[in-house]
C-alpha cells in the first residue's frame, strides 16, 4: 500500500491567481496556507503541487519563469511547511511549437501529473486527496480515485456556478466535488477529520 498524499493546484489555491504569472514578484500567498500545509506535514501526508502552465506553450512565459515562481513559493512556504514535489504541465493541445503543442496526459483534467507523482513517491491515489479551485482539478482527482475538494478562492466561486447552473460548462458532466471549502485552511480541516476517522 502506498502513501497518502494531498495534491494542490497552485494558482488560486496556494497563491493569488495571476493569469500567466511570469515574475516571482507577482507571487502572493493566500493567507494561512503555510500553516494549513504544515498540518498536513504533521500527520505524515505527502504534499504535491500539480499545476497547468499553458502560458509556456502560448509563448507568454518560459519554463524557467515557471520554475522561478515555484522557487519563490518554496522560499515563502519554507518557514512554515514542506512541499514534497512539484509537477507542472507546459503543454497546450492547440498552441506552441513541437515541444509544447500536444494533447498530453499531464494537462488537467487529465491525471498524468498525479500518476507521475504516484510512481515517483509511491502514493496510493485512491487514499489521497485533490484540492483545486477549478473543476479541471476535481476531474483529474476523480479520474484516479482521489477524494476531491473544490476551494472557493481563485476561480472557485465561478467554477461552483459552472456545475450547479444548467447549460453551463460543467453542468452536463455530472461529476461533482466530494467537498467544498472556503479556502485551503478549511479544506485541510476536512482532510484532518477524514484521516482521523479512517485511522480509528
């Protein structure tokens, strides 16, 4: 049996959602995320960031830019918590040169990044959690058996409307998040309760 993990989207969950964030100076943590992730560390869950970064394929930023922003995230979180791994998808199915224009398995809602992490870190996806502010995050988690949590930071409120309003983008999908939380801190409290219950 593999380890349990919590997968986190980056933009809109850990940090404020800035479209095609290129410069580390644009990175701003959402309040209390460090202490929330620290609680996950304390109970032995792996914490993995999985982020779509199609701005690379679109030509708005480079992979080096993504890595610099990720390093800023690690630096700011480092005082409070630990991130075990970071995966990002630079691809887009319709844009970019040969290296980046592809209909890949890693771009959420596809679950490739979660599968890569499971192999690299020996994770049990069916005992793990996916937290995101978009239904693409929910769908990625759902497809590999993770319990899913939609947070209402970032694009979360708009995404919530998308699956609850008839004729909106996701309303036909019939896949709903297992849980809804106001932010990452509340999502972590949900996870803590579930982990405590399952360990009894």
